[in-house]
C-alpha cells in the first residue's frame, strides 16, 4: 500500500467517526477527564469519552500564525484545498462555526453530517455523533507557544464495531489523527513561507 493510500485510509476512517449528532450538554456532562487517566483536552466543558475503548491524540507544533491555522481548520468549504480525501465538504449553517452548526463531508464517498458541540474562537472546536454504530467525539485545541501554535486533536470511539476490533480501530484512529494534524501543519507553514515540516 502506498503512503498516499495509507493517508487516505487513515484520514477517511478517522473522519467517519467524527461526524456527530449528540448535543453539547450531554457530551459535557458525560465526558469529564479524571485524575490518573491522563490529561484530556477540553473545549468549554466538552471532552472525549474517557471510557471509550479507543481514544487517540496527536499534537504538532505549527510554525505559523494562529489566525492562519484557525482559518484552515474552520473554513470547511475550503477543506478540499488541503484535505481532499474527506471532501466534498461544506457548511450547512451560515456564519462562523458555533454550537449547533452543521456541516457535511464525504470520507470515502460517504455523506456524513456533523454537528458542532462546542467552539471557542482561536482556541478549540468539538463535534460528535453516531456513524455506522460508532459514537465519536472529536476535539481540536490550539495553543500559542514559543515558535508557533501547538495544535492537538483528540478523539474517542465507542460502540460495537469498535469493540469488535479494538487494536485495528486504535491503529486506524492513531494514523488518521496524526495525518490530519501534520497536513494542517504542512499547509499552514507553506502558506506562511515556512519550509520546515518535520514537526520539530
């Protein structure tokens, strides 16, 4: 399998579980990080499902302005310019992303509808929902640090399809999230004139 095919497979698998319909309040109430279980990312009270059989995280330092990174991440209608494997994608709700915003995308030619659970401008987004028997909760956080922006994505998968093959699903989600943040890094740095895409 070529690296491009692996990229497409990993991103598509990860994308399938990020589309969601759970409400923000139910997510906030059910998914709280617990001491000793690791530090979970949070977007205004929303976290991944810490009890899910599969939870993954990927982080990368992006040497680009926060505004550039944020625009790439939230301009869903323009995702095709840097992550075409999960497009076509478009917002159904006009205006900036906010709780309740709906958008559609098409991993592996499947039409998926996602609803935003939480958002804080220039800081984080979260969306959630059952897709093909998988309950996914997906967060992105952005933190200004020395040298750029620390972008972190974290996602949990739960449901019978996940439990049927936990190692396989864990590997797929790990690969998908890692590819996603590194594609974000590469695009943001290229557009701002940085040529070092090694993630250091």
